């Protein structure tokens, strides 16, 4: 296709108003076809979620309609009563927030050590941490469950069924990626910077907090988004490690959508409400993710 | 640059005395420095040990035990069975082994297709959006949305779309396009494979898009300008500049996508609950069922260990092979 474009096309355009890299027409047509199809594929479920949440019940239980027969905000009011959505929400917020904060703090120190120091076991640590990414969750689900129960029996520290236990679990899920990405990011910050700070009398921690961290904000934001999204969306451990009090949105919503008689408009409304915080946060901060990845991981 | 000096100095600090040690306070500082990196690593290390490594070892131990529901309260007393659980898991003539093999085959086919399609769509979109155009920022935000959505909401919305009577998919396929004689079922039976694949690709291609977009930003623009002046067309630039430059990024991206997809539990679990149809019985959910539905954790652990060994093997072969390919082309 674009291969057949005459070789002279691009240079000729330079004499006009475009750079030599300006694409030929066939490329532009291809671009709009492909991007159009991708837009439809990506946007369809989002459209269904948004319109479905505003439809009256008869619209979502009968044959699918592209245009709602009427609009109603009832589903948004009903979701808080049909299931204890508020409690799920609070639980998810505490768990994902806690996991994010802890994960970022732990990852910053670990990544700083790996990036700035050469020490025995550095490579072993990096490889081990990264390889935990490939562990099937199912392999350590039950052992972890047993460990948490036993820790509770011996020390009285309630990990099973508590929010703390899930925070602990989730923060390690995002840790490998966070460390890996932050190492890359810290590596891109000149070491002379924190050397200078240490010469000026900062300790190593001072250099990290006052010099390196401010320069690494995009990387840290990217890591925080990742950690929050990981914790907010996890299903497997949430379904085994929580009880009625600590149930998260993941478990609650799944139950909501798999009842015998599903109120699809309410389920769509709940899905939308649950998604808005993460999607909005992600979209607002995604440029940090791209810069963070560009500077750090993808090199 | 200055980057090499600090590390050299520290490396020297560990073994031989550093070239120019600061007088008096030097010794004290060096000792602190020696333990400092470990102190920084300690929290991460402790957490990884608690949540990943120790449970994994416990899991491996469990795979050698006859851990059925009778021993779940005090699993220490479960009898040792040697390789018994493994024999059950790989005995393809018996039902348990045959089911595991079928699930493994389904997972392989699913992973190949899902990773291939996600990578293809992500690369196509990233390359086509390499040049700035009006609305690119908005389009990028839209494309990244599936990645930002929590897994379970995505799956729930797709489940609604795949409903037999009131779903969008059947409305389009049957009512509007008349492609099928009757309304197909998507969430049970053979079509469930297609449904699962669709959701997986929908969720994962934005990640490929994101990573490749980031990777493209590291390619110097003047490479394109120089090649355009030399008469290279878009297609040739893609093959001669873009794809080779992306190779290191792709090496990691494809591996990560592979591991995530192969291990994926969330999508099939939310979609089918505990009982996936045979055609969509991915290995993670299969093992979960084998453990929690039949309460035989010994066999379940043996299956998990086999899965881990398989993934290690693939990674161990993949990394050197791709590195060698990269080295040869460079």
C-alpha cells in the first residue's frame, strides 16, 4: 500500500509547508480507516456502559436499543440500596490508597539502592523481584491464606479478612514493576546531582528526598497510578481474603452482575461510578506515565 | 560523564580501600554506606519474602502432600505423597490429567492469539499516531481508557453486550446484519472462546499501545528526516527504522503480555465464575477450580508448580533467543 507511494513524494512536500517526514496521502487514508475501526472497538463498550446506566429497566431487559427510549437517573440512586456499594467503595478506597502509598515509599528506597549503590546481591535482588511477576497468583494464594491465618493465630495480628492483609498483599503486586521502572528513572537522573547534595551536607536520605525525588516526580506519579489501578482491579485475592465487612468493589460488583435476575441498568451505573475515579485519575496523569516510561523502563 | 565515578568509588569501598578515602570520618562513613543499600532494600525484601517467596515455597511443599479437605485445618499432618500429585496431574489417560492438558492447550491457543492481536493493534495505533494531528490527545485518551478501567467493570460491560436476549452483539450480528440464523450464545459453549479473546484483546492492546508510544519517543526524529531525504517511503521507514528501533521494547513487551495473558485469572473468573465452559477454560481458573471446588489442594499446588515451571522454561528460552536475534541484527 504505502510502499507504492512514489519515492519523491516526501521530499517534494518539504518545499511546501510540511516537514520531510510528512506522510503521503495513502498513509493518511490508512491512518483514518485503522484509527476509526479502533475507535469503534474501544468506544463501543464505553458507550454501552454510559447509555445503559441511564436507561429504564425495560430497555435493558428487552432487546438491545442503540438509543434509549427514555433517560433516567434512577439507577444511580438505586445502586446504593440494592447492594452496600458505599461500604465496598470505602473498603476499596482504603485498601487501594493504603497499598499505593506503602508501595511507592518502599519502591522508592529499594530503587534508589539499586540505582545508586553497587552491593553484593544487587543482581540477584533485581532478578528475583522481577521474576515474581511471572508467578501464577494461584500458586501462592492458598499458602498465603494459610500464612495469614497462622500469623493471626500466633500473634493476634488479624491479616486474614482484614483490610491490612489485603494492603500488604496488593502492595507487593505492584512492587516489582514499580522498582523496575523507578530504577530506570533514577538512572536517568545524573548521579552528580545527589553527589553534590551529599557534598553540601545532606545525608544519603537527604539527597534522595531533597534532590532525587523532586526530579523523579513523573516516574513516581506513574508508579502510583499503576499501584492504585492494580489494587483497585484485583479480583482473585479479594474474593478469598475478604469477609462481609471488608469486601471490595471487585467482589461486590461481580456478585451484583451474576445474580439470577440482573438489573443491567444498575450494574452499568455501578460500573461507571466505580470506574470514574481511576479512569479520570489515569487520563489526567497519563502523560506522566508516558514520560515516566520513556525515561525509565522503555530504554 | 560523572555517572561512573560514584559507583566505582563504592565498588572500591567494598573490597580494596578506596583510592582517596576522606580522612578521619572516612571509615565510619564507609561502614554506613556498606549497610545502607541493604537497609533501603529491607522493606521491599521483607514484603517480597512474606507475600511471594515464602508462600511459593510453602506451595511447592504442599504439592508433595496429600492435602485434601480432611487436613485443611492442620495441614502439617497431611501425609507425604511424593510425586503422587504430579503423577495425577500429568496422567493424560485419567480425567484429571486429560482436563489439565485440554485446559493447557486452550490457554496456549488463547495466549498466542490474544498477545498477537494486542501487539498488532497497539503497534498499528502507536505508529499511525506517531505524527501529531488534530485530536491526537483525545484519541490517545480514549485508546488508553480500557487499560485504566478496572478489570471487573470491563468484563461486566462485555458480559452485558454478550447477553443472549438483550445484548448488543446479538442485536448487531443477528437482528441488524442477519449473519446468523438464530441468536448465538456467547458466554456458554464454543463461542465463549471468542468472547474471552475479544475481552482480553480489548483490555490489553492499550498497554501495548502505551509502551510502544513511549518507545517511539526515543527514536530520534532526524533519522526519519534523513531517510526521507534519501528517498525512503513510509513503509520502508517502518521496516528500516521504526521496527528495528522498537526491538528492545518489543522484547520485554511481548514477554510481559505473554505472562499476563497466560496467568490471567481475573477476566475468565469474572466472566464465567467458577465454571468456565471447556473452550474457555484457562489454566488459572482451571487450577482454582481443581483446588477450591474439589478441595484437593495438593493436586492444585502440583498443577501450579507445573505451570510455573512451564513459564520459567518459556522465559529461559525466550530471553537468550531474542537477545541473540537482536545482537545479530545490530
